[in-house]
């Protein structure tokens, strides 16, 4: 029997967006991920649970959409609040100063800039939240639509009950955690000290109210 996968914060957001928008493209756009990644998240749940999480529908004039199945609705109800059910799903939290511009930038406490997609008042302190699942790890640079490309190196690796590995990277004066599969760890040769690049879309960086925890250098 397949192992039941953890329902991560990103999975819950995607299921919730699907329930509201009724299209996979619209749901992926709402949570700030690409369609291919959305398809991967849904297939991961379906393979783990052994049943469909969504179903395609067709309306008049050739239009259609994507609906949650009973399993998909049950998973969404069981997900509860936005608190992560998987300890590995906790977000990265950073602090900085909103600088604005086109595109807008937040200057982190170590001076490094991050391109963001939310509005703010220049000079205002801001907290940032970044999901570990939003970070794409690569061994080098490649053409990408991601606004942020961060040189980094591996600090430590921690296996998680979800079957994935939490990899902590240091980039500048910050520590960022990414969630990757065990096969990705092997294919990328990830181990402490290995240099990598972290790709991060501006839309994946969320503003956070209240005091943010700053990772020390």
C-alpha cells in the first residue's frame, strides 16, 4: 500500500485555490507556482493516496475546468488552518527594509536585495516569509523567469517524515531551508559545503505581519 504523503502548506493552498477558481492554471497562478509544479503536487497526492484528488470537467462551448474529488475536499477539510501539518513545511522568515523601485526590492539586514511582487512604502521595515518548497535548487546558473538567483552553499541536511529532505543553505548572511526529494539530493550531490544556486520567484515571497525571526549570520 502506498505511503500517505504529508499535506504541506503549499498543497493546502493549491487545493483551496482549486476549490475557488475551478481551474488548475488559475489556482497555480493564485499561489504563485507554475502549472507543471501544480500538476506534480496533485500527482504526488494521488500516487500517495491511490485515488484521484481532482477531476476534469467540460462545459458548454468546449470550456471546462478542474474540480476537487471527494478525497480532495476531504484533504482540504482535514488541512485545517494554515499552520503546517508537516514540521518540514515551516517557512523561512527574514526581515528587511522595503525599498520600492521597478521591480520593487526589499533590502535584507545583510544588505542583499530580494525582488518582490507586493506593494509597500519605501523605507518601511518588513518581514518576509518564504516557503521551503518555493526554492528551486540547481548546481549552476541557467535561464529562468525567477527574479532572484542566490549563490549559496549547503550547511546541513535533515531527512523528514514526509520522505523528503530539508536542506539548509547559507546565502550571504541568511540561512534558507529548501525541501527536496532524496533523488534530488543524490543527483545534485548535495552535502555540507557544496555550492549551489537558489532560484526564487518574486511572487513566492510573502509579506508577514508582526515581528519576523531573523536568521543570524
